[in-house]
C-alpha cells in the first residue's frame, strides 16, 4: 500500500472507538474536531439498533463535527438494495425506531407482511425483541423468504461487557435451521466505504477502528490505511499472532499521530 501520500479523509468507527455506551473517550471530541479542520471526516458503525437520524443527533450532542453526508450506515445500504431489487414485502427484525425510519424513508414498503407473502427477512441489531418476533422470523425463513442482515458482528460493546449481536443470532439460526444470510451490508463489506472511495483514492483514506475482524478487515478489503485503537474490543495480546499488523496502533484516538499523517510524506 502506498503510504507516501498524506491522508485526505478520515473515517471513524463509533462504538468502542470514539465512545463507549454513549460516553466519549478522553480527548476524542477534541481530536476529531482538529482533524475535521484539515480533511473531511466520516463516521460508520455496524450498530443498527438505532436509526441514522439517532446517530446524527447523538454525534452532534456529544460535540463531534458532522457534515450532511458524513454518516455511513448499513441501513442506508440495505434500503438501497431493497429498492434496486424492487422488493416490497419485507419482514423487518429491528427495534421500533429503525422500523419507523424505514417506513418514513419509503412508505410503500410493507414491513410486516403475511407469512406466505414475505419476500425478504431483513435482520438489524434488535435488542428489544420478544420470543414471538424471533419465531415470526424463523417461520418466514423456513418458508423460503430471502435472508439479509445489516452486519455480522458477534458482539456489541457495552460498559458492563460485550453483549450478543447479530453474529450470535446467526449462529443460533444456523444451528436450528441450517440457514445463512444471502447478503450483509456492514463492515467488513467494502461497500460501506463506497461514498468515500468515490471521492478519494484508497491510500488517501484512513479508517480508525477497534476491531480486527470488522474494521481492520474492511480496511484490507478496501485498500485503505488503518489505525487500530485498543480502547474497544481488541487488546495488545490479540496482535501477537497476526501475519499482517495494523499500520498504527494506539490506546485512544487522541494518541494517533494525525498531524504527521495529514501532512507527512511518510519518508
């Protein structure tokens, strides 16, 4: 990868990188503000328990700078694919806020179709589901509905410790029904970075994240540069046996040498 060019855009993961359980890590807001004064800043997250509107408001309330197109969401990509494939009957396994966002984006969608009319099951990170909802999902899958998920993370970070995420639910469904999703939209799918890649060369983009199997893998697939923070899921011991190490490893976002990355030739 060419590292002689300065970084011209920075993409930050959210949970576990900039904040945890809604509380920014020390120096995160101030650091991102300084970066945003020099280059465009983007944010992305695999957490689809909330709508893009929530995350936009949440970032602004915490003080992070955000432009109109600065949030990259797996929900947006999933909706675009639904439109592209002209799917109208979608059983959405998601929190109420996310269902309301989908309905507002496209009122023509039938988001709770009859079991035998369901064309697609779309699973987001639903952390308030009932057992009945899980059964409704499984019955539709057993009847041959297509199956997409917003992402495949095994756990979601929480201040008390990681909690089960979609990847854990998928393991359950595969055990029960031998069913796997046809598509996923979040990291490490490089389509998550497509709006940024449309404006900048991969080697001009720095992705900052805390996970190896999502953030680092996304960077590898997209060809971007990568900075790993150790304040989230990944710890120093996890790097020992990696054949390919992240370019930058820092305890917190504030410890990443942005001034050098944004101006240095790397020589």
